[in-house]
C-alpha cells in the first residue's frame, strides 16, 4: 500500500517544529507501524536527510519506550495496543497518517517524536516503592495475600510507564499513572506501612512537575495500552484525602516503657 | 592471561558460607568512601545498584534508556525458578543445582551454579517484600508452574509478565536509593569504553545521547550488567538497542571473553514473513505442553493445513523423541525444525516455519480451557501474524534469544581485569552451553541482590580506593580515542546505512553460526565478516552531527562492535570441535542426528584474550571439574 505521512519534525527543545510530509510507498501489510517508519528512515538516510527520531526498544509492547500520537490518538487507533504492536494491516492504501510526539507541558520535546518523560521517574522516587532492603525479607509465604488482592495489585502493576495517559488527557494529567502505582502497592499488605506517605508524596510531585488535574474525561483509560482501569484514580484520591487528614492529626507519642 | 576462578575449597554445599566468612568486610562508615559504577539497569544492574547503595556505597548507574525501567529483562514472560519446594514435590537446592548443570550440558562451573541454587529462595522473598504481584492460590500462598528441563514445579510467575514485574520491583528499590541520594542515576548515556590503568579498572567513558558530550567518570570498581549479544544476528528476540559494545570494549581492554559461541535459539518464535521485519518475538515455551508440532510429509506442499490429512503429516518431534515428544528441550526442538525446513517441508510464505497445532487440545479440553491457559499468547500471535490460532495452526520457527557466553568471571564475578565485574547475561558463569527456562531472571537477581554486594566489598577492602580521578591522563587518552572513533563514524561519507550492514552481518551469522555449524561454513564466515567490516569503514553513511540526539550514529557504533565480535564467535565455534547445548557442530553427531559431546577434549570453558594489531585472539582454557554431577549424555528419546 502507499501512504502519506505527516510527521512532526523538531530539531531541539527550543527550536520551533513543523509537520513534514513523506510518502511511504509499497508498504507491506505484514509489518509493524515502527517497521514502516524504519523503511522511511532508511530512505531518508539514503537521500542524505536526517531520519525521524523516535523512541522504541522491545517492540513487544512491554517496555513502554515507544510513544507517538498517530492520527490524534496516543499509540494509534487500536485499543489496548502500543505503537510497536500496531500493524500495517490496520491501514489501507491511500491513507494519510499524522504522527506527533506526546504533547504535555511536563514532557518537553527533545527531538522530533522523542520527549523527556523523566518526570515519571521523579514521581516514583517520591514514594512509589516499598522500603525493603535486600536480605531483610521474611519468607515469601509468611504473609498470605488473598487472591483477589493479588490480582487487583497485578492489574494496576501492569502499567508500562509510557505516558499515553498524559498525552491523551486534555489537562495533561498523570493521575492514571500515579493511581496505578498507589493502587498496586495499596492492595498488598507489604504496601501498608508507607501508604500515606506514598499518596501524599507522589501526588505532590505530580503537581510540582506541572501535570494537570483530573477532571474525569477518562481519555487516559481509553488510550492506555495496558487498559489500566480509571478506578485507580478514585483509589488514589481516597488514599490522598485520608493521608492528608491523618497528617494533620496530632502525632501519638510513644510511651517510655 | 591468568585465570584463577578462586573457587573456595571444601564441599560444594559449604563453599559460599565459607567464602562469605573469609571475605573481608568494610565497616559501614568506610563504605561511603567508595564509588561504584554500574552499567545497565536491567534485573542484574538495577538490583546491584540498589543493593550496593543500601549497603552505603556511592553508586552511579548508567543506562542508555530514558528511564531505568525499560531494560529488556522486562520482556521475559514465563517466570523465575527458585528451590522453595513449596509444592512438596521433592525440590531442593541440590535438585535445582543438578538440573541446571545437566541442562547446561556440563559446560558450567559447579560452584557458581550451586550458589545460584542456594540464593534462589531469598530472591522470591525479596521480590514479595518489594510488592511484586506474583500469582497466588486462593489460600493466599504463592503459586508455581512447571517449566522445561525440570520435573518439579519451581517456577514463580506473574501472569505472562514476570520479567516486567520483577524489573519494576528492582526499579522501585533503585528509585528509593536515587531519592536518598546514594545512587546517581545517569539516563540516556551510553558507555563507549572502559578505562584500565595499572592493572585495575578505573572508570568509564560515556556519550550523552542527547547532547553528544563524551565524558569520563572514575570509580573504585566498575560493574557491567549490559546483557547479551544475540543482536549480532540482527533478527533476534532482543530489544532493538541491546548491544555488545561495553563487553567488546572490556574485552579489548583485557577482560577474557568466555564461550562466545554458546547462544540459545528457542523454537517457539513467530516466524518472520517480511524482509522488512526488524525483530522476532518469542512466545513462551509452555505452548508446547498442548500444541503438537508438525510439517507436511511432502516437500512443496501447497494445501492449507486443514486440508492436509493426518496420514500426510509428519509429527517429527513425536516421531524422533517418543518419550519427550513435543516437550523436547529447546536446542533439540530447534534443530529438528531446521532439519525439516532444510528438506523443503517448511510452511508459510518463506518456507521457514513449522506448525504448532492446538486442534487436538481444543477438541480434548475445549476452547475455553485453552484460552484460560494461553489466552494472552494466542492474542499476541494473532496481533502479530493476523491469523487466528484457534482456527488455524500457529506457525513457529527458532530465533536467537539468549547468549550463555559472556565475559569470563571468577567465583566473585570479577573479570580478568581487577575491579571490573560482569553480572547477569553479560557474564558466562551459570548456564553452560544451554540455559533452562526461567533461569535468566533468577541469575540476574542472584548476582545483583545476593552475590556481588558481598564479593565487591572483599575486593575494595583489599585493593583500597582507586585514588585516580577523572582528570588523570589515562582518562584523557581513552576519551580522545572515543571522540576520534565517533568522528570517524560521522565522516566516512559513504552510501550504506548502519542497518544495511547489520542485516548483512546477521545473515552470515545465522547461516554459518546459527543453529547448526560446520568447519567449512565457519571458515567461510571468517572470510566474509572482515569483508563486511572493511566495507563498513569505507562506505558507511551517518547523517547529522555528533552533538545532538543522533540515533543513526548510535546504531553505527553498535554495529561496528558487532562486526568485531562476530568474528570471535565464529572462531570459538570453529575451535570447539564437539556438539554441546546450543552449539551444534554438524561433524559431531550420531547417525540419527543427535549431538555428540567430547568430554575428553572439551570439558572446559574457552576464554579468549584480545590481541593488538588485528592479531588472532589467544584461546585459554578453564578446565571444568564435575565432582557432584556426573558427566552423562543427555537423552530425550
């Protein structure tokens, strides 16, 4: 099939960007979307032009590196699919395809389709963990975890940290990402001791990184390649409010006994 | 090159305890005087960086990814082994040790493998404490499943995303140390060389992938956790950026490289149907529990699989290996697939594929049962191939996946360069000539959480601080070499892209040094590879500059190192005149096509020492002694 691509090109963070039009000819329906872009890049290189910079790595839909908005939708038109797992059989001859980077204040563009998502790492650093030094753990079966809790934790833990939720949200909010981690650890007994600190720390950091607020558009859940349920946002809000109230209560002072 | 494996004396069960007692300790206040650089942030690197920081060392962790949560450990599906014996089915440290040595076709070091089995249980405990959501039974206890090469259920898993969940646990631990200031995380930086001076590793040279700036960093020890080299084949199940640059550079700086020809090519990958394919995808080998593998009896069969009657099908694994059938080990199943495709009986558009048919299982158990067991794998297959495996048989074909060879390390995981360590897939130590399923995750985390944090202290306590800072002349010299090399890649001004060279190299390696190798083919490869390499340095095209994000330049550097490394692999394959594990030399097989190992001559690891001026590397040996697991021929008939 033959396609017309309108691709966002931007040399660096502070230079203005623009759409460039490229023809992709003779594209096989059996290849992936990124392999189609590889082909365009090989041709550009052959013409002595700079290839389109885009991020990708595992190409199996799990590392969360690939990040592009295809025809206005993060990761493209297929639900529950990363851009790397999108195949060209979803398109047809003559299609015009627009390709853009994630657009969000908290994800500055580095070059072309590559953005800086380090804000996500900084949010995790504010409490998206359980403090357990290597060697200090009790036996893995010491604390039984009811299967529904373990399953709920897993559902939320499936987040790949790609940032599609932010790119999909009209407010550029990271609440699905934050909620997924708060929910994952909050469903496990091991996550309880730091539950309050986690909710407070991560939400405050998301604000500091200039992610927007959630106003219930649910675009995040709609475009999440791992189909994380938006209910994690409600769970996070609950944890945050409870933690905020508890933080204002006077601290219990331990007895000297 | 001096090879001292430093295996502690005494019975294998007591070696690690004894060694831990004998190793020198550094008191907590002094640990903060030492700086350790960890290269890579997968399971091995991430766990090592976090654990060393927890102990009090100052750690710098370098990754070329945008975040330490992306390394390819994340793509592992099946699970992680541990000798917990939670299933009460007779598992033990000894059995895991035995299975691993045997599965590795007796080419691994017993003492290391035993220690791996010993620490395996603590890994599960650690991961549970971090909040890894392992699969559980209704009673709330951990669930297990069985995997190839073992008769007990010792594999822990988190649906089909075990690698992801373990890596996120490790990333969380690392994030906590980054927040505490004990780990300085350096994202989007690629290590391009190692600085060795006065017989000790002193630091690294890196390129910032965003600014292009090449800088040096000094440390008291350097740990390479940079993964395997399966991308030398171009098409592999590895992530696109996986590369051998750090280990090749370390090799050139004096680290011995062990058994580079030991590569693993499992049978259950989705076949490539288009010449523009950029990688292959592995599906869990658990599919072979219910799928039957077959090809048509006739060559050039054109009918659809459903139209081919039973009498005209060849269930070749069941025919050749009646007792193991479709569950024959990875290396054996892969070679059998190659044989039938070489005979012209392969299926699919390219003729390089075999059927994995679930029709019988669906008839026996019902579609729902199959969907509950393999639903996500069936979806993945449908997504990639566009075919519905509930209706038509899957097509599978082997593809490179894991590399057992790597930098030689002693019992302490130190390479032949003092102060330079290699952990995880980057080293050679535990899997011999063939790795069992669910053991890669185990080894990466064992090295990072429970082995390196002890052994590195012993070295630092004896050797003391390095005292060289990054402004020492030895750093400037290596930095200049790196800058010159980068400039050279940018200035060749030829016509061919890095990928086009990589694809050509991959074809040579796949044909000559893939599932089956022979003398003539390897000798031919040793002629072809230098030719491609010469052409690369004359006709490479990289556009853009070195002072910005330039993905073509990154690729070019990695391909240049693969072109060098490929030759070493072929050399090793040529010299190892036996068939063992993933290394099958066609000259050494029985009349029925089974591998013939030669323990008389080759019960050793081969360690290659780099030579200046393009001279042939020198082959050294570490003799392997099997005091606990007796040498025997693997048979699956």
